[in-house]
């Protein structure tokens, strides 16, 4: 009962903080952010809304389309009645031009044919509020650089903490996961960045709680993590905020390698994530004085299934298979052609070879099973949201960072590094 009451309190306080954070950002005068926002708009208009850094390599695609919308919402926050504004999350758009140019038109006050303010209320858009605050001092390019610096610092701190704890399997898994999901492109888009910041912060907090012997606070961390992910994210790689810290919590203490521990924390994360989302709709309905569900239900159905642009509708199983394959084949180095696919297969074979040839006589199978169960979470997401996962595979693929970390950690758990000068262990039948 005490845990339940604390969770309710954390949830309500968090919702209040989110609401007033957005409200405060909306009170910033447009004149205070105009110069940096105008520079941001010009920067976005220098390129396509989906530029690829390297040729036609999908994993190098940068989503400036979503970033343009985020900046557009940030610019229009507080226009008109403030409370209605922060609930509707309107942005100026026109079908006659791309969203980067729509953003520029909104700042310049240009009238575009069929241009109008369009609501985007199904998300909290906390990221737009962050952008509005940061635009007081930085243009978009500066925000990208700031995010890159933050991510590098956090990643370095994580690796240092792993090294101090002699968690060499975590170092290998963490770095391999980041490499195979081409994570060096993450800071080039606002949309990609938020969940990375959340899950890295979560991992540092998990280690801190473990050091202080306060593992009882994990459930509150996962609750808050789910809420913050919902508040900031645009539905990208949200599962990383669950899978990465959960893997680490098990690795730090193998007694956590059980269904009860994983389910409890996953449920609290899910309550935070879904509950935060629903709370936005309830607050919006109360403030707007209308039923907001028609704005939302069509989009939910679209994410679960439906047409993909001009592409004919596929049978369900073909759709799911295509979504899974799209997310697998875009990984590094598989996305770089036949040679890349071959290299990727070799990496998997090397992991399997190490785990099998050097496996221990005895090991706790519940630990390796727990790692593998967590590794399945991104694929469950791809199946459930197969439409979204198919269309946006160039960034949803990064949820598999946790898959590779889990594989490496499982391999190290069931095997042991051969000692220098020792003969290789024979393959057992």
C-alpha cells in the first residue's frame, strides 16, 4: 500500500511539473527567441527534410522533418490563449511545401496557400518546450552540438563506471550496441536524442542506487523513466529507456534475474509511459472543454496498421515480416551492402562461437534467460506497431542497441575468457 501511494504521489507531482514546465516555456515572448529560431529555420531549409549523410544508407538518414515540426510547435507555443495553446500544440503547415519551409514561413509571417495552424495534441511535446528554452541562447545547430556533448559525456561516464566495477561484459555490450545501431548519427536530430539522454541517465542512476544499496527505489526510477520518455519522445526508440537500465539492474545483482523483478519494473515503466500519455488527453479535454479522442484514435489505428503512402496494403503477416526485416537490414554494417551483411553475420557467429566453445561447466541459466527475454522487447514493439516500425525503420532500428548488449552479456555469462597460455576448451557434445 505504501508503494502504491508513493507511486501515485510521484505520478501526480511529475504531471504537475510537466504541465508547468510547458506553461513556463509558453510564457517566453516570441521576440526573445526570434533570432535563434529564424537562424534554425534557415539551417533546416538548407537541406532536404530527410537527408542521408552517406549515399543511400538508410541508417544515416536524419529526420529534419520531425525536427522542423518540433521547432514549429516551440515557436507557436503561447500564441493566443496560453492554456489552449499548450494543449493543442499547434504548428503552421501547408501541403504546398515541406515542413522546414513551413517553419520558416511561420516565423517570417508569410501567408502560404492552404497554410494554417494544425493541432498535434496527442503528444506532450515536452521536447518543444526544451527547444523554446534553449532557443533563448542557442540556434538549432547549437542545440545539436550541446546534445552531442551531453551524450558523449554520459557515455564516457557510463563506461568509466563499468570499468571501475569490472563489468567488462557491459562495456563490450554497450559499445557494440551503440556501434551496430549507428548511434553516432543520433545527435544530428532532436527526435533521436531524447530517449538516449533518458536511458543513459537511467543507467547512471541504477548504478548509484545499487552502490547505496537502495534497489528498493528501482520501481520509482522506472515509473519516472516511463513518464519522462513519454513527455519528451516522439515515439522513436522508447523501449531503450526500459531495456537498457533493466539489463544493468540484473547484471549488478543476479538475484534480480527473475520474472517477478522484470515484470514489476516493466509494469511500473509502462504505467508511467501510458499513464502520462493518457493524462495529457484528460487534461486537454478538461481545458478545451471537448472530446479530444477523435484527434487521437485515428492516429493510433494508423500506427497499428494501415496504408503506407502509395504502397498497397499488405497482408498482416507479410506486413509484420517486412517491418522486422526493415529494422534488421538497416543495422550497421548490414545496411552497407552484401559485404556489410556478411560482416554482420560474422559478428553474430563470433559471439555464438565464444559462448559455446568457452562456456562454463555451471552457470545460472535464469540470468541468460532474463537477458534474452529483455532482448525480445524491441521485436514485440516492431510487431505491435508494425506500420510505424516499417515506415520509420531508419530510427526505430536503434531500439536494438539493447539486443546486442543483452547478447554480449549473455555470452560473457555462460562463458569465460580463456586464460593466457591455456589450451582451448574442447567443444562438448
